[in-house]
C-alpha cells in the first residue's frame, strides 16, 4: 500500500544533532526563541497530526471553542454547538484537546474552559479563520505591526517579516513593469493598488515606529529598513503608471471599427475553442514543387558567369570634398528641472551649520508659472530619492541625488495660484544622515 506523500517524519535525534556543529544551534536567535516555545509547538503538532480530515476537524472544533464569548462551557453547550458532529467524533476531538492541555475540564464546576496555552495558540492560528485573498499576508502583517506600535509592543522580528514581504512585492511588481506586457500589467494593477492602499493606511503607525526612540538597536535598524522598503514601494506608483501609458500607446486600432488589439486579446483569452477558429484553413494538403536538374545547372552557370569585383585591381579613395557648414543641435532638458534642482540646493545651503534644513510645503517647489510647468514639477517629485534614478547621469540623476524626499498625503488643499485651484497636500523633507549616505 502506498503511503501518503505528506507522511509524518519521526525524529532521529535532538534538534542540535541536525547541525554540523551542535553549538551553532544556540547561536541562531530564531532557533533559540523557538526552543523557548516548545509547549506551543507540541500543542500545534498534536492538533495537526494525523490525516488531513482529522486535523481539519480538530482545528475547526478548536477555533469554534476559542470564538465563543462565554468563558466556561457546559457539556450541553458543546453538544448544542457541535450538534452536526457524530458523538464519537466529538468525544475523540475533545479528548485530544484535553490531552494537549488546550481544553481543561473542571470536575468541581462540571464545565470546560480554555487554557492560557490555548489562547496563545488561538492567536497563532487566527489568520486561518479569516477570508482568503492574495494580500491577506501583507494586510495581516501590517495590522500586527501597526497594532503593536500603538500598544508599545513593537518586535524586531515582526518588522523584519513585514520588510521582507514589502521587498517581495516590490520585486514582483518590478518584474511586471520590466516585462512591458499589457496583460501582466492589467492583472497586477489591482494587487498593486491594494498594496499601496494598505501601506498608506498603516503609514502613520509605520512613520511613528520609524521616527520613535527605541532602546533596542535591532528594532531601530529594522524600523529604518522598513521605512526604506515602504518608500520604494510608494515610489513605484509613477513607474507603474508610465508602464500602463506606454502599453496604451502601443495599442493598435484595427481600421475604423474602434476595435483595438487589446480587445482582440481579451476576446481570444475568453474563448476556449481557439483550435476551431481555423475552420477548414488546413483541410487542403500542401502541394510540393520539385526543381529539375536542368534548372539547377542553369542557376549554377549564371552564378559563375556574373560580374564580380576584381580583388587584384587597386581602388583608391574618392576625391576629397568640402563639408557644408552646419549646426549641432543637442537635446536640452526643460528649464523647470534645472530650476528645481537649484532651488533644493539653495534650501540646503540656507540651513544653519550642523542642522538639517526645515521641511518645505510642496507648493513652494511646484507652484509658479503656467499650469503645465507646475504639473511637470509635480511629476518630478517622485524621483527624489529614487534608487534607480540616482544611478543616472545628467539632471535627472542630480535631482534624484538631492538630499530631499516628498511626503505626500492622500488629500487635496486649495492653492493660492491663478492657474492651479487644488494641489496634493504634502511637504518636502530633508533626508536623515543615514538615508543620505545609504
């Protein structure tokens, strides 16, 4: 009889025996923390051991008990709660929960209650009771980090996991942008917008966490790394928008019908019988055409007889001629870009020695001149601090290397300008010493 592919592996020794040097097991911080939570690990193993159906039954019963508002439950309450289960299945499940010290039977009061270990395990398994979605992992991590920051219980490992998730999302969306595929961009657009919404909603808590004073140097280091990951993901919004605009420009309209190549692609993807579109196009067999030997001889003779340049004949250079006068035209960047770089440099130089320059409203750098000029300067703000743009040469790279970054808020404010009525609220803030040298 074949065994199940997810068979249970038996321990062959201690945890330290799996290392090349047993002493290295104590040097891994995460392994050391797991060693202090062996009680929860044993309860989790006991709850999920066995077949898939049995583990699913135990997990369901445990989460249902943990969700009950009353602290103590009579046996009649359990029978009413799990009336759909067979009595022997319910008894076996309750016995396993008692053996794992998750469910405690009080002989004096003749009732059940969950142990402290069960409450810790319920917090670990709580994400399983929520709806499934592609962004559940990131949403759960953001909620945990924001909630822990509000309660003053921030953990460096938790922040590190969220930073890793942001980095994976950034790399995933970067690959989609680099592919240039309209289909992949359209598929990734809802997930990208969802990720931006989650990061923006938790922005205040993350900002307070990054700027807070922490006694733990590891927590401070992970908080700063999280801030850089958050900024990278937010700065990708302009790149994603430009990639979608390029995909729209490459779209081809078929004649005067108004049907585009994207419409054709979507129609083909919606059909499940693409092979039937050929119809009888391949019903006729191809007719081969053979060339006789006489034609081959004629072609060979013509190839040998055609005129070819004589390699032994000296061929001199053509006579010299005077070049006509002309002008060299070089592409010049818009004046607004150079003016914005100079304005940021003047703000930096005007700061007192040894002190960072004060933050400036976005209106100080954007407004001025016509609407088109203000809109162009507004589009340049996401380049501040962009890692990819910093490696460029010229004015674009100079702007990205300026020690400033834009902090925009999802709200509009009135602008005192004859050409602009409303503008995004935000400030231009100087980079901290760590970010400027990163």
